[in-house]
C-alpha cells in the first residue's frame, strides 16, 4: 500500500474514533441525566401555585388541556395562574381550554393574568378564571367571531384557468375560493357565525355578571386598554403577578408558596431526533443555535387550523389556515 493509502486509512481511523467517542459521551450523558432526574426532587411534588402560559395563536391544544386536567387532579397544586399573551385563535380551541380551566376552578382558585394581549379567543379563555388582572396598557377584548376565505376567481380569469364542479347540492363546499359566494352561501355562513357569536356573548355575560345588553354592547369587536377594561368590568384589577398573588392570598393560598410552571413535556421521538440533529448542525456550522431555535419554532406550530376563528388581527397574523 502506498503512502497515500496509508494516510487515508489513518484519517478514516481517526474519524471513526471521534464518532465512537461522541456516541459514548452522548449515551453516558443521557444515562447520567436520567439518573439525576430520578434522584432529584420534583417541584411538582410539594405544595405550589401552578402556572401555565398561553401564548401565540390559540388552536386545538390537547397537550395544554391534559396539563390543566393534571393540575386539577394534583393535591400539591393549590391554585392556578394562567398567563395570557395571545391575539386569539379558533373558537373550538378557546372553548376546549375554557372548559379545562373551569374544571380546575371547580377544585382550586384560578386567576387569569393578561400580559400584553388577551383578545378574542384568548379573552374567552381569560374569563374562565375566577379573577382577571391586566396591566394598564394591556390590550383586552375584541369579543367576536370571524370567518375568512380566499377569493381567487379574478386571478384565475386573468391566467385563463377555470375550475369545474359537480356537487350533490348548491351549498356543498361553500363558500368556494373559485367563484363568488351566492346569497344562500353567505346566509349559511353568517348563521353559523352568529350562533357562535351569541354563545360567546352569553359566556361573557355569565362569567362577568353582565346583563345581556351590556355584554352585547362590549362585544362589537372593540379592543380596550387595561384601564378601559377595568372601567367596563372586563377585568377585575390592574397589576401583574403580584396582583394575582394578592388575590390568591385572599383565597388562603399563601404568598410563600413557590410558582411552578407546568410546561409541555411531550416530545415525539422524531422531535427529539430532529432537535438533536439541528443542534449538531449548529455545532458544526457555528450557527450559534439558529437552527435549533428554528426547529423549535416550526415543530411547535400546528400546520392546520380548526373551525371558526375568534382573532384580533394585527400585522401578519395567520389567515385562512395559512
């Protein structure tokens, strides 16, 4: 074998040694971490105030609902703080989380803390709490329901493309993006929207102890500052986490109890592998965590939305399932 072949074999041997060592270190670290977690006392196994965060677009979040149900069943969770910073989302997602919070409230005090934004379906979730606090400049409200769909028929006409349909009835798959909606289709969608809207208004009236007329007056889609929301009765107090703890103290939940955030613990095998791969690429390329953060952002999003939308739209918010 010539000297070049010998050099190649040595380089290959060094690479194999490196990767064997890397695998050994990763396995050893995983075993050590697993053992540490088994030995380390869990913050969930002592009296505490549970906290969950609701951020971004509200959708069908089974994991959050499961966490809330575990909080309801936990004897060590003496109360719940729901931190909210969201423009809203789907009515179904808001309803499911609302119901889960009410199951917690049946067993222990619950306070909703609106931070920067608690609008539409996020406000729906806030009223599930027994007490709502917000800052003076928080954005609150936007009570209403929205249905949007794209209309691309004009574009198709310009490019010379047509879409033919054979339907079992005129209202099947309406409204369609491929032709303007008929009056009957608009009436059908509006009926569905107004039914959900009436349910939302009645929910606000019941939870905030409003007359139906007052709830209806405040449910025209308007948004309010925290100060305006307090004047209108949409929240109970101005302040932040301290105000939330003050209210809980009045319910017998001591301020000395630590707050423990109940975060999502679900990671699929694909997710763990994907995040590890992103981390490895960051290390190789010197990306400074850019790929890992991008993976976390993408993997944390749902690809599809569900049902009607209750959303305060500002800037580039998700539209029509995009």
